[in-house]
C-alpha cells in the first residue's frame, strides 16, 4: 500500500562549511538522511552513495520483514561501494556517512539507523527521540557517567563509534519497527540541526501545525540563527493530516542531488539453504517367548554386555578426546589463516588469528606494528580499529592499513593547515562601550 501523507526535504551548507556533505531523500514510502564525512570530497561521495543505494527502496512492501531486509542489504551494498571508492581513489580514504531511514509499510514505520543523525516522532504534542546516537558521549550517558545536558556540550560529542564507512563491509544498523498513527509527524535530521536547536525549540516549532515545507524552513532558520557550524539536512513526514499530499516525485537534496562517478556493482548472489536428513526409527520386536534355560543365558549375556559396555565407553571416550583434539587442532590452524587489524596501547597493529580467546589459549598474534598512532587517526577510524577490523588475508589487512595511513596523513595535513592559518584578531569596539 502506498503511504498516505505529505513530506518535505531541505538541506543547507550552513554558515561555516564550504560544501554540503549531507544528503536527504523524501519519496513515496522512503525517507532518509545521510551525513557524510571524510574531507571535502569524501563526505560528498559517501552520503551520495548511501542515498543512491537507498533510493530504489522507495516502493511498496508486503511485510515489514521485507522492508527491514531491504534496508540492511542496501546498507551492506553501500558499504561495499565505499570500500571500492576508497580503493579506486586513495584521496577518499576514510570516507563514511551516517544513515537514518524510514520505510512506511501500511501503518508501520520500518527504521534503520547508524551514526548520529536522528529520527524524532512528534505525537500528541510531545517530541520523542527514536534513535540512539552511536557516539562516544552517548556511551557515557548510557553508563551514567554524564547527563544528557552535559553530553550536549561535551568536547568529544562528535566522536562516532559506529558509521557506514570504507572500513567495514558488514555494517550493523539498528533496525526496528514502530506503529505509526494518523497525525504523527516524523523528523529525520543531521546533527547540523539537533546539535544546534534543542528539543524544546524543535517541539515548539512542531506545535505550530505548519505544513512540512514551512516547518522545515522554520527549523532551518533556527539552526542558521544558532550559527549553523555544520551542514543542516531536514526531512519531515506527516502521516495523513490536514495538509495536501505531495507529488509522487521523490525529492533528493544535498550532495546526492547531483551525484557523479558512482559505480553500481552487480547484486549479490543469494544464499543456498541446508537440507536436513530425515531419520527413521529402528524396527525392534516388542515381545518374544523365552526358552527354559533363558535365565542363565540372560545372566551370562548381561556379564558379557557389561564388559562390552565398559570397553565401548572407554573406546568412545578415547575417540571423543581424539576428535576434540583433532577438531581443536584444525580449528586453531584455521584461525591462523585469518587476519585482523587492531590496536595495542597506542598504535595500529596487524594480527594473525581471530579476536576471541579460549580461556588461557590466545588465538591471535601480533605480526606487524604499523607505527600508525591511534591519536593520528580520524575519530571514527580510531573507533573501528579499537573494535578491530576483520581482513580476508594478509594483503587485505595491509590494504586496510594503507587506508588508515591515508586517513592519518589527512588528519596531519589538516592540522598543519590549521596551524599555518593565523587566527584573526577581533577589531576593537569604537562605540566606547564595554566590549
């Protein structure tokens, strides 16, 4: 069933950024926001790739499960695109993007989310944040170490712990389904809005009951009045309501509205399923008539059976021990064909093996300290390394390290540019008043 309601999408560069790395989409059933990162070019490409991969999902679905599966598949495909983009164009190393998306399926909203863009629900004059930020400070809030108010001004509030990027080909989205009602208003936004305009003022604008387009304009103006240090992207969705329905043409805003050079790889092959054999019960007699000397024979047979049973138990135990040892040996050998990129105390290291250990048995060995300091990496790359990044082979691990090195070099170059740029001195006031 086609979603019935109205929507609007708007995106603005803000007052500080030189380009817009956000992208937004408002269609018939799909609504999404992506906030790109990774430098002047990387953020544009990342958010554009995410929206272009999500756009084909703007269709009808028979069930919410189908919509969830499509969202996850699109995110996985987009991650593969980001990895290939960074490989083909080394200057894009470290690119990534947040994704917050809703697919309307009948009276349900299917939500997929990764990063720190947000989805809010305005219902019965109350504004509720639906998604959880995948940030360092959100973890501090969740653990009770700081309050939400302190998190708003925390110096590391923009450090992302999870993002769609060129470092992970199997991204983990928060996926859930919520019922939606006529009169609901959904707000999807990048942190260019949520980081500047607090929820109290957002709710105040929502309560004015303006059409989605005018509401989005008002929220954008508040972000600009607040300084708008980042790109601002807003997608508003009304369920039913008093405002006329929007046209069937999807609205794409931000960098995705004019994408270039985005490659579309072939779709993944489907997975085959396992076949389970059907067991048959043995046919055994349920009754027989014993002979006269059956009791003596039974006693002797029991003795022989007890001996055989003990021998069988011992043999089975030995076989099980040998099988476990053999399986453990084979499993250990298999783990040594795996590699991953992780961290020691302060630098990036290539490990051979797997991250998990079995009791005192360590299943990984550091084989190369890359001398790339964690402190030199972009925040979300550092978070990925601290969580560890799986690699299919040693060459794959070395390729990951090359991308990390490119990201570290980009950070150093940016710091060097900032150091070389003198800070302007404020002009003295001329009105004789107190500055």
